């Protein structure tokens, strides 16, 4: 007899239907729209899969709509802060570019970061900044953008550059006590924060060392024939922007706010405001060009209204500055807060789909089916890692994935007698770092937008993010420093 329902919830095979529908819909969408799929078509696929989930649950199991409404609302509420941060990142990205902050960082960076160690240095720099800031997103949106400019001028492929930046940023984010994902992973598993960080070092440090070795070898093998290109970049930057060391005060002040543990939203808002002031002081010709649509060379004088208009466009809209260098034109172009709207759409669509899965009980049903196959330590950690990756694919958000994976396995780890730090580490090694590798995940889409490198283009070079979940399973197989609680 076919069983549609088990223990008050859908059978596991029924619960698979929405995922099959989603995979099929996304496959068609990607085939039809290609790289433009994330502009809206993928979001439609997620909403369609959510509709299928609701239809099955309401027709077969008589689950009331109110249950779905509450679950969807809870999911969207939980990512509300991320949406505000995304919009502010768009404002920071636009204002830091137009004000000359990023061009100044690129200009001086090309003088101190040598091509034969660029990828290696970029990974370390991103890691250090992320440790201090506690945020991979902030690191990538600021120093990451500058490093893309430096690497491009030195002749590196965009995928390699983005991979080095993301690898370093996510390592720093994982081991920083200021990181919201680190705090979330430890607290949701019931592990003291610093206990969690120390235990993570067992898998995180080897993964990062392997990553650094790969980037060092790749850097040393790089054909250093781009000196002329770097010189052209420097000259064009200096001719277009007013390059000044005073502009470096903007990232310095931003770093001070972070060190003083000012909230991410407040920090990003202040960083955008300071950069806006710097733009009016140092780049009035560019602000005038943005406001009037004229070239920066012909724009002269800056009225109050033009300054206000140009600054507003810098924060929310698209800008294109003619530098005389096609590659540089693409680099200094910005999209502001408007450029983040597709990602906001994605988060809402993914949260809606995730909410329907929770409300229908299908997600719990699949997890219960998976747990029945978990017999030993390795399979338990492997299942946790796999769920973290899978949750990122179906919810589209790392925060939801962390909470979901922790809640699903917390009781199992307790019953098997394992310390909570094993769960929190397994969750961080998967749900946190893999999120950026998934094109329709908020992390993957955000970093692709900020760095202007498609997710699938940088994915093969995010070595730390790829190695971390595998290292977690390997250490579980070895059993190093994994103990059971004494009864």
C-alpha cells in the first residue's frame, strides 16, 4: 500500500516532489536565460516550487494556509536584516568607487602587491580583514573590489581573483568572534563561542593552508607580462580620479567602527555617508558627470542641486565613468542599491520556498528519513555536512541553513553522546562556507554582483570553500579530538 503520510507528516518520497520540480524548473530557466537567470527567472522557479509544495500539502494533507503564511513570514523576518545590509552594501560599493576610495586603494595596491604573489597575498589580506571585521560580505564589498582591480591590471583571470578573495574572506569570517554566522552556528548548537572557534581550527587551518599553497603556486606560475597593462591602469586612474592618500581615511574610519563593534548596519551607513562627503570634496567633476550625464572631462563646476542629484544616483543607481580604458570602464562602473534588488528578490523567493517546506513538514520528513541511515560518526558528520549544503540550495540563505541544520541534528548528536562542538563545527564547515558557491543563494548572488564575476566562474577557484566540508568529513573519519561524553 502506498503511504502518502507518515507520523503526521508527508512521506519522504512525496517530500521530494518539490525539489524535483525546482531542479527541473531551474534547469530549464538556466538553459533559456543563461547568465541572466538570476535576474528574475530563477526567483520565479523558486516561487513555482513553493506553489507546488503548498498545493500538495493543502490537497493531500489538509494543512491550512495559515500555517504556510506564518512559516513564510518567519523566514522572511529572519532575513530582514540581511536585506537592509545588502542595500547598504550597494550604497557603499557605489560611493566608495565614485569618491575615489577604491581607485586610490587600487592605485597604491598595485605598487605594493607584486604580481608573482598576488593571489597568495589577496587571500591573506582578505582573511585578515575578515577576522577584524567579522564579515565576509563587508570584506568583499570593500577591499575585495579593490583587489579585483589590482588583479585585473596584473593580468589575472577574474575567476582566480574572486576565488582568492572569497577563500580568504570566508576563512576570516569563520574564525572571527565578531562574525554573526560564527555566533549563530555556536549558539544554535549550544556551544560556547570560543570553544567552537578553537575546535574549528582542527578542520579550518589545514583547509586554509592547502588553499594558500595552491594560490602561491598559481601566483608563481603566473606569466608576468602585464607590467604595461598595470602602468596603463595607474595612469588612467590618476587622470580620471583625484588620487589622494587622504581618501584612505574612509576605510580606516570604517575599520575603527568595526573594531568598536558598531553594528553592521550602522557601520555600513556611516561608511557610505563619509564616502559621499569625500566624493563631493575630492571628485566634484565625477559627481557632476553622474548628475548631468556629461563626461568627467567636460563637467565643470558643481551646483548644490547637481551635487545632491549626483550623490543620490551614486547611492542608488548605475554609474558609468569614461576612463579611456575599456577594462577600467567596466571595473569602475557601479550599480548602487538598485543593483542589489535582484538579490533581495532572490532572498524573498528562497525564504518563501523554505517556509513552505517547513510549514508542510516535508523538510522534517526528509531529514528523518536521512537520519535513519546514520549509524556511525562519519555518516553522522557526512549527513550534517550534506544537509548544510542541501539547505543552502533549497533555502537560498546561509542563516536559514545554519539554523535549519543545527536544529535538525542537535538531538541526534546528544543521543549519540557527541559534544555539541562537533555539530557546530560541521555546520560551519558546510552551511556557512558553501553558501557562496550556489548561484541562487543570497551569498553567491551578492558576491557575484559585487565582484562582477559570475558564481560559476569563480566556483572552481574557491578552494577553501570546497575543501572545508571535505576536511570536516576526513577529520571525522580519523576521529582526531572527537570524543563521546561519558555517561
